C-alpha cells in the first residue's frame, strides 16, 4: 500500500504522524526544479479555485509556494525521522529522461518485483501546463469545498464517482490560459533559489546545473 501526496513533504505534522504510525515506511522524494514546481503548484491551486490571486500576489500571500521548495531543509528532516536507508531521493528529470530506470530504482527501493513499462504508462495524466483558470471561480471553489466536506465524512465514493463521470471538467478549467512567466521573474526566482540548490547538490553529491 502506498500513497502519493506532495503536500506531505513540507508538513512537519504529516511527517511526525507517519513516523509514529508507520515507522518502517519507505519514503520517496522526487524533487523538481523549484521554480517550475512553484509555478505548477500555483496553477493547480488557481485552477481548482483554492486561490484567485495573480502569480505575483500568490508569492506574497501563500507561504506554501515558497516554503515547500526548501528541499534541503525538509529532506534533512525526513532523513532524521526515518533514517538514510528509508528515504530515497530522485529528480523529476530522472523520470522524464529514462522512465524505466527511474521505476526500476523505485521498485527496488520498496522491495517489489520489477516490471516493464508499457507505452500507455508513459502518457501524461495531469499536467499543470494544460490547466487554465476556472471558468467561474465561485462555482469551482464551491465544488472543491463540497468535495472536501464529503471526504471528511468518509464519502470518498461520491467524489470518485463524480470523477469517473467526468464531472470534474464542469468545475476545473474552462477559463483563460495562464500567462507565461516573464524572463525577469523566472531569473529572479532562480537567483533566489541558488543557495538552496547549492545545499542540495552537496547533500545528494549530484550536479544540479540543469536547474540553474
């Protein structure tokens, strides 16, 4: 049994609960260029009606955008909680460049048999690059709150049924495309994260010039 939950990485509460309840868990951290990750998370939050600010406003008003890209800080915390042997670190680019090698390393780490990836496994499932702003913000926001309300009352089946019926398309997206990040803003963020990338390079003993 496994779970994919990117929001756990920067959550001290989640980490403490996991180590208390599942101390032998295997933790896999796939890290992405911090600037690309911030932009992706912003688009996701905006598309699902969680925020309605511009990207510049969100950087100032939503601490999670910047905080969750503090890779060296939180990676150190996860390794301290679970030990070096229970935490695997990979890069987003590893999966894109050689998906089979990436998945081989992953399954070896968790201790299950290797398997061959098929062409259908390599198709993108959800990409923030294809997302747009919501057609109607309050409509999307209300649907998201209803989904959270249902999950909190163990009514996950209702949410799953809505997704299978394609109803999610009624609430997510449909609006204007997100503007491209300006070269100046991208350069500013890259410069801001240079010290963090330097620390991560030292931790992983791996060249991260691809992120610079």
